[in-house]
């Protein structure tokens, strides 16, 4: 499909945590055989741009880092800390064993290899980048080594040995000019060009007009620039592998990305529009050799009346008699679900609270579901009935942060304290809820954590989509293969089922029904994905996503000013460092004159001028958000990604200035200033006059 699109290379991401799921045990077999992938690319006449990590991002669990790096407590990730660097080097050297003979210098398709990935969002240690560069050379890679960064971060960690490329989703003229400032000679290359964006649970599906993409790519090619289309085909993040942005924005299993090639591998209007553009830059011989897109993989749709069987998964004891509950990592668990149990004097009952929960949990009292707790609502509790003898808390993880400084705060599980009416509970056991293997589900006595199994008859092995509209939350396996997560809030309401995981006749679908309302009978399979339906009523907790407190700004702001128009990030320093628990940023006017506001990124700076991590931040007041016609949620302003943005409400009942964001930092924090990044693609909403308050 990429060859037929008119591209001549594919980027091959590699995920360290996929190839070394246990420390020291590497796996490059079967569908993890990246060497075979590269050989197939060469057979199709494609070059390969290799992106092995050790950090890769890609909206993948922990950005590709193995969870077991944290098994003995937090370490300094993506640094020269030997607890990180030594296993990272061992991984890269093992990658070299697999792939060094497939470089172009040895007759293979690999043109270049990436050193780290968007490191500027995380740090600024050139010696760390140099250590990885030296390791790649020691591993046998002799092709050019490159690294990518956003437009404003090209100098972070930069070293002369490594070629710099720039990532962006708009304004290529500005991006290439910035690249030339830090790299006067060498290739003009966009390492990631975004034709749209990925989706997160609870936010609208992202789209981008095809013409905007075509204009940008036309410009790059007219300047003899190179680009990588991120994504040409987004696909699916199966299993537990979907990632999470800060502040707690877990991503959907569907990674369709509104890319030119759909999630299921079909052509889209963007495909043909881009193909026609690329033909303009081909020779006559190249145009005549351009293949037609292959025939699409068949799809099927039908309704099954299969009834659900309640099945009991295995529980594996992890640790008994803990004084305080331990996180997943210290229990030796990477992903999935853990049951924490407490037996003691709870006869009086009361309000159970777990303010440090990571991430979501169902609470059972003597085997009966009592309610849910969720990190989105840290002050919410569950009422424990009088006379309760045994408490079970089933905790699921929604992925470790995959981006930015928040990765340093990413433990999962039931984190202390756990209290009832303010009194901390001590004395805990922990058991892993074992993921199902086909035919090996029920070897233990019954317990309340049941799965649902459907035996479905298929007439063919064509691809399909499982419709999960109306379901609340959980996970699905088909014939032992993990499809991924569903969450009824949307925007994704289908789960892609590859035909290669099906068989003619009976197929087994197993559902981990965390939300408790998967139907007792009947599954619906469709040939059309549903990627943009929001159903907040299907949340397993019946609360609004954000409750905005009333906000009346003080008469005298800490600072006020006016920004010039443009896409440049702007840094503002306070007259002196200040201690803050809350801050407010107020937009009084924008450069379009349309009475709207937009912010791509808002950062607070510490005493050294470095960005302060956002993982504890919480919006306590937001003037408005546009969520009907685009994803303009306030969370976008502090997620570390400059390609999306907060936007004031515009589609109906247009909000009027002043527009504002009020943020609780989670703890008193010393700040020296802030950095504002405007939206990148146009000046609508770019801040002109503003006020800043330390509250």
C-alpha cells in the first residue's frame, strides 16, 4: 500500500518492551521478526528508516520502555543513569545482531537509524545522546544516524555526529528555516509529518483537511526536502500496548489516525489525493512503474446470537501479608489487572478513598460490587457497608505515560494510603488476574471477578470490526489474541478483528467486563469502523469529566502583556521566583480578531528554566472548551504536544473573552516563569493580550 501510494521508504519503529518483555530475554521471532519485515520491504522495492529506540513514543505503553526498569523503584529514565543506560545499550547491541547485515552498506534496505526520539521534550543532555550514538556504532550500524525534535527544541541534546531532522504538522517553511539555523548543511527532512492526529478516550476523533496536508508536502518536495508521513497507516495498538499522555489522557486501541491508509488497510480519499501529488515529482519512468493499490482485504458483517458464559480466570498470588499495598512494578507485574485484598475490622464501614490510585479500580465488599474509584476523581470514594469482612480492590492499569517528563512518575496499582473515613488500612495481599489463554480459563474456585466468553460461528476468515457501542469498559481477546481495550465514552466504538486471528467455524471471544454491562447475549460485527461517537453516559463512573469552579480573577495580575503574532514559543520570566499552588492564564484578545483563544502548550518553568512536569496538574476552572466540532479540550494545552491545542468554544453559543485556564499544580511549586506555544496551523486564537496570576 505504501509503495502504491508513491512512497519509497517505510519507517520501522521498534519497541524495546516488545522485544525484551522480561529482563535479559530477547524475542525477535514470529510477528516480532523485524529482520523479516525489512526483507519484505526490500522485496517490495522500499527502503527502511529504522527507529529502534530505546525510547520511541508512538503512543505506545511507556514509550517503548520496559516496565521492569521500575521493579526496584524509580530510576532516571532516558539518562546516563547506569540502571537505565546499561540495559538500553544491551538492547541496542542485540538489535544490531538482528539488523546490521540489512543496511544499505551491506546490500540491504536500511538507509539510516534513529538515535532516541524527540528527546528535547524530555531533557538536554548531549552526552546521553552521544552514548547511544556510540552504542549504535558498536552494534555494527554504519549508516547515517539521525535524531528528530520539534521545531522549538532542535538544539536540545544536539551533537554534531547525529543528523537533525524536524517534526511538525504544519508550516513547513518555518520548520525548515529553523532546521537550517541549527544545521546549516545537510538534508532538509521532516522526521514526522502529521496528516492528522491520534485519539484519546473521552475526546473527539481527530481529523485534518486533505488540502492542508497536500500544501505542506508540496512545499517540502519543491524544496528538495524529505519527509516521513506519520502516519501513512496508523493501524491498531493491540493488547495492553496503547499509551497515555499527561495529564492522564490514555489513548484508544484504534490508531487509525485519519491516515491515507485506513486502520484495516484500505485506501481513503487522502490516499488518492496524495498519490496524485507525488506523481508530480516523479520521472516518467517512475510514474509508469507506480503500482495500483492491491485489492482490499475482504470484510464481513453479521450479528451473532451467541450467549455469554461466565468464566473464572486464574488468580496468581504475588505477595501476601504486605503492610501497605505495593505498585505493580514491585509485585513483578507489567500490565493488566491486580486484585488487592484486605481482611480486618471494617464492621463500622465508611468512605473508602485511594487518592494515589493508578489508574482505575472496582471495589468489592464480601464479593459484591460496591462501586468504582478512578484517578480522574481523586477525591471520590466508595461507601463500604457496615459489617464488611473482606475487601477486594481490582485495579487495572491504563498505560504508563509515553511522553515527556511525566514518564518519571508512572507507577501503576494501588498506591498507599488506602483509608476508610481517614483511617489507613494495613495488611494486604495481592494477586494477578491472569490474562486468558484459549481453553485455560477456569482452573480455580469461583470468585467475583468473572469474564464473559462468547462462542461465535464464522462462515469466513475475512476481517471485521466488533461493535462495542453501549458497553462501558474492559478488554477483549479473540482465540487467545488480545484485541485491546474498549471504553464506551468513545470516540472509538469498534474493535478491529484481523481475519488472520479467526477461523472458519467456532471462535472464542473473551471479554473482561470491568464496567459490568457487556450484554448477556449477542455480538455485532460490522464492516464499517465507528471512530467518532462520544457517549459520556457510558462511562463506568457517572460523573462529568470536568467540574469547573467559579473563577473571578483578582484585580491586579502578577504579570500582563502582549505577544506578537506567529508560531514561535514565547518565554516570560517572573520578576522573582514565586511559590504557587494554583495559577491562572487569561486571554483578553487574539490575533484573528474573532474573540477566540487557543493554546498549543502552556508550561511553567522551575528555577533553572526547565519545564515543570504536568502529571499532578488539574484544571479547576476553564472558561470554555470546544469539544463538539474539534478536540479543543483544555488538557491539550498541557499534554506536551504542540500539534493540538486548547480552543475556546466556537461551534455553538460562542464563548466571549476573557478566556481563561486555572490550574491546580497538586502541590506548592516554585516557579520562575512560563512558556506559551501558539497553535501552529493558523492565527485563529493565537494570544495577543494576556494576564497571568499566581493565586
